[in-house]
C-alpha cells in the first residue's frame, strides 16, 4: 500500500493521499532506546464527511457505521515505514467492512427437531418450577 498513491479500499474505491492525514509520534512499544528517539507510532485519519472521492451512497453508509471521521493507529513495529503500511491496511479494512452490504435474511421455518428441543426445555423448566411447591407442614 503506497502512501503516495493513497489507500485502495476496493476495486472501485481508492482514497487519494491528499485526503489522508498522517501523524507520527513516539511509540511506547518494543525497540528500547530506538523507540525513545524515533517517531514510529503512526496515526492515520480520514474525513468521511468532507471526502470528494466518495459517492453519496458510500458516504451515507460510512457516516452511519463509522461517523464523520475514521482513525487508525499502528505502533506494532519498530519501523515507521512498516507502521505506515499497517495503518493503511487497517484503514482500508475498516472502510471495506463498513461498506459491505449484507444480503437480506430470508425467514425459514424452524426444523422439527429444534421445535421439539425448545418445547422439551420449556416442559423441563415447568416441571422444575412445579416441584418447588409449598411444603406441607403436617407431612
């Protein structure tokens, strides 16, 4: 995922690099003295609401599922370059998942066995509660 070319979300959607905001800071992860002197933590932000590269339907779906901005952070590796590519991959994955349209569920009849299991469970619960009746003081 080249930062210069932007982030490819799907075959039809590429977020141009000019719409991405990169921020770098010191990482608290592995790396010893190297981590204390290098800005290896990467934060990548994308403004969904202001993006001209999104179609209206895509924008509406992303705003509904992710909000007006999406932010990902990568501080897993010692290298800033590797963290950049991780952040770009995470952004692409998050946007792709939010854009995915699940097929509508078709209602089906419950199987005979599942109906039998449900009724057996209800019967057992009713029997259990019936056994909790009052204790006869004489008996």
